[in-house]
C-alpha cells in the first residue's frame, strides 16, 4: 500500500509516512493534523503533514487502545469516532467518552464512517 495526497486537479503525490502504509487502516485530516488508525498496532496516531512528509507519529489513544484492534475507520468533528464492525466508539483528547448513539438498524459489519465539524450527523456506510 501507499499513501498519496490528491491535488485539486486530481494528480497524486506520494506522502512519506512515519508508519508503514500497510499498517494504516484509515487516515483522517482535522485542522493541520493527520490521524492514522493502525488496527494492527492497535493505536491511533497523530501527526502533521508538511510538504508531503508526515512528522513523527505520536500515540493519540491514552486508554482503550485495545478497541483500535477491531477498528475499521475513523471520523472527526472535534471528537474522534472509531468505527468497529458493530459499534461506534467516541473519543475526546485520546480518552473514551460515555456515549450511547441511537443507531437503527443496528450496525452489522460496518466498514466506512464519515463526519466533519460542520455535519449534524455521523454517517456510516455499511457493506451489504
């Protein structure tokens, strides 16, 4: 695998990452930071991107890193949401938050999640 940035014109530029690309499960940008989900590690790392080079990866999860092992994706709107096959776990500043979202129908083998700081909802895409 490889990580690339996509320009407005659609061109791709390789990005140097502090973690081997094959160990990255998902990538999410928020502000000037890049968050990398590495389910094999299991951890979520925070880094910065400058001129297609990511800085050193800092472990972001303070506790509950074991839940990242089954993570399939992340989304950020100020809080970070970790998608698991049958659940969404909410974190803030690296710590798990108490959160009981109403999800109907229940998640079954979910594989994609999306939100941003202006969205009113979290959207998850479920494999069928």
